[in-house]
C-alpha cells in the first residue's frame, strides 16, 4: 500500500470504478430537493438525479461536506500505517468544500499529515488531476513529487463546456435574467471555461450547437496545436451527446486516448442537463 493516500470530493466526477481501482477516497457533497438531502454519488446516481431534476418543480440546491466528514476520513486513512494524505478539491471559488477540508486539517494536525490542493477547477477538470495523483501514489512517488506533478498538469490541461440551456446558469447567479432571455431567444450557446482564479467565464458565444462545437475544436487547436492529446468527454444524461464533438476532435488531433465521465448531480445542478464538456491534456 502506498504511503500517500489520495482524497477528493464528489465534484471531481471520477467514474466510481476508476476511483475504486485506484483507491481514491471520496467525500461527497450534497444535493437538496426541498428538505430531502442526498449525498452526491452515494445516495443518488447521476442518472437518477437528472430524472428527478426533470420532475422537480423547483431547482435543487447543493451544500458542502462538513469539516467533521473530512476529519473522519483523514483519521481513518492515517491511523493504520501513518500514511500521508493528499486532499485534492473543487475550486474554492465555487464552494466551501476546500475551506471545510482546511478546518479539518487543523483539527487532525497533531495526528495526521494532510496536504491540501485547491485545484481552481471543477468536474473532471480536476478529476484528471486526482487520477494522475493516485496513479503516481501507486508507483511509490513521494507526496512532494505528486504535488509537483499535479501542479504541472493543472497548468497544462484545458477544459471547455457548453450548456444546453442558460436557465441553470441564470438561476445560479452566473448570468443575468436579461442575458439568459436574449441568449435563449437567439439560440446562443456560450462556450465556457474556468479561469486561473478558479471562476467560470465565457470564452465565446456562438449561435447554434454545430457552430459551438466547431468553435471548441478551434480553441483546442490554439491551446495544443499539433501536440498529441488525451481527451475526456463529459456528458450529463446521454453519452451520445458528445459523439459529434468527439468525431470532430479525433479528426483534427493526434488523440492518444479517449474516455468519458458523467457529470454528477452537484455540478449538474449548476449547469443543467444537456451540458457537454471536453477535458484535454497533452500526451
């Protein structure tokens, strides 16, 4: 067993089978439908969430894990063999999850060696960092080596996503009502990314899905030119939603690997169904 254990939260959207295979510990955020509180990826699957969302009269809200939930995980992982813990999380600009982990670290600092990373990203934009860290831990790399690897990959990866409807961004306070109304009437598809500060921003606004998908390909060309890349496609309900984008990118790039991740309930509550994303990093 590696002497470095990897902890993340559920918004990393790492497929459960991959998480389990790599021994990644996941602390769930919660999604709330009225008074019903459900742990993301524990009490509710992504498929069930999107079905429930379609039937819900009101949009769900989300909440971060408590410090106590992190304390339990940190103590459990460190006690058997004194393993170091690397806890890698959602951008602190989106959620108090990172702050909860910070509080928990101070509560266990006498008995557990915990290092935190604020990835300034969301969904598989940091899930891929967590996976790389877990693979490095399995190879026996030190915590310092893994932290350096994560930081280098954080600087080199890219994420773009396109929402199907502006309703969820508007109700979550990301855009104003007027912008959402005009955008919907004109079939505007904003292409979004995440800034160095860990905030969502609009890279471009394109009219129609086909043009938006083509624009994502152009943006990735600017980012990676002729560099071989690994691609991970994110979808909400149907994997087939990403097939057109995948075909375009596979024709345009030297693609070393393709994989998929389903956008989970907490991230999905903020971007809405029909969102598609591409997470790219150099091979």
